[in-house]
């Protein structure tokens, strides 16, 4: 009977040892699986962060290209308006000559009432300093200077700008370009860069 009891006890010990070993192996496996899961999550998080960054960069680049495209489309449209204005039978042209701040600059203003266009084209103007813009003026016999357009040339000092038409009923004498504070002013206060008589 004792031998049978010892045999059962031995079997239980072996079973207990085997169960303990299996539990330990399972715990180690679970720990390794948990580490792998954490590592995979971290890797996925890093990938998601990188994809988010790349999406942001691509979004910024797309926005910049869209703005560049809109600028080019606007420039093409304005150039077409200038061509129409210059070639129209009722076109009036004012050639703008340089003044001292920009002795190598030049400009032309084309006014076409039949097309409802007034277009300024300039070249050789320096890039305005921060907080400044160029302003185009109509100079009439009754009202004096009337603002027509605000603009900044490109990096080459060039630009084609759509302007408002001179006031109805005003006898236009001349046109001028001055450098003013950003946002423009109601009457010229800054230095004159270009001027021409009709």
C-alpha cells in the first residue's frame, strides 16, 4: 500500500513539476509575445508618425503648387487683358518714365474703356522693403491723384497689374507710381518711382 501511495505521490510530483514547467514556459512565451506586441505597436506608431509627416509635407507642397498655379493663371489672364487693352481701337497709353529712386525702371499703362480694362506693366522696380507696397495713381484735372492699384513686382522687378479705371468724367492728365505703406494710402505720400503724362 505504501508503495502504491509513493507511486501516486511521485506521479503527482512529476505532474506538478511538469505543470510548473509548462506554466513557466507559458509565462515566458506570454512575456515574449507581449514584448513583440509592444515592439510592433511602437513600430506601427513610428510608421504612422512618419506617414503623417510625409502627408503634411506633401500637403504643404501641393498648397504651394496650387498657389503658384493660381498666380500663373492670374498672370496669363492679366497679360491677355493687357494685349486686348493695347490693341483696342479706343486704347490710351501712358508711358511711365523713371524717377531717381529707380533710374532704370520703366512702365506703361493701357486704358481701354470699351473693354473696361486698365493695365499697368512695369520693369526694373526694386523689391519694396517690408511693410511697403507700390501704388499706382491716376492724376486728374479735378480730383488730383486717385488710387488705382496696389502691387509688388516679382523678384526681377517686373509685374503686370490690373487697375481700376480712372473716375468717370475725370480728365486724365497723368499717371504715377509711388512707394507707400502696405495696404495703401488715399493720397500719395511716398517717393515717386515712375510718372508719365497722357
